[in-house]
C-alpha cells in the first residue's frame, strides 16, 4: 500500500511538469531557425507548445512532425522523483499528400 502511494505521488509529480523531464513540440517561426532556438522554451501563450508529453515510466511515444516543428526536452530539476533516460530515433516517411500511382 505504501509503495502504491509513493508511485502515485511520483506519477503526479512528473505529470505536473514542475520538475521538468517532459518533451515539448513547438511550431517553428517562418524565419530561419538556429540551434539556439531549440534550447529556448517559449512561455508566451500565443507561442505555446503544440503538445507536451510528460515523463512516464516504461512508455513509448510516437510523434509524427514536419520539418517546421521543433522538439524540446525540459531539463530535470533536482527535485525530480527519479532519474530519466530517453532513447530517441528519427524516421523519415513519404509525405502522404504527395502524388502517388494510386491516385491515377
């Protein structure tokens, strides 16, 4: 029972996003982006994230994004309930909107 309470408290802490560790996807500006842009998390409402994915143990998140969407991982706070390890991979897929032989 105590273990369940501790796990629930840790899950609640991660979901609050107060301790970092979450992934955020942001719309890039129309201007040319630099490497520094990925390190800055915009906090203004109109420039807010498209989606935030909180840290969840033993989870797989698949995100399909275009080249104008930036991926950002918020640094962990020392108050985080545990450490976090990320494994990331990128796959390139054909644009479903591009012309194909099936449309003819």
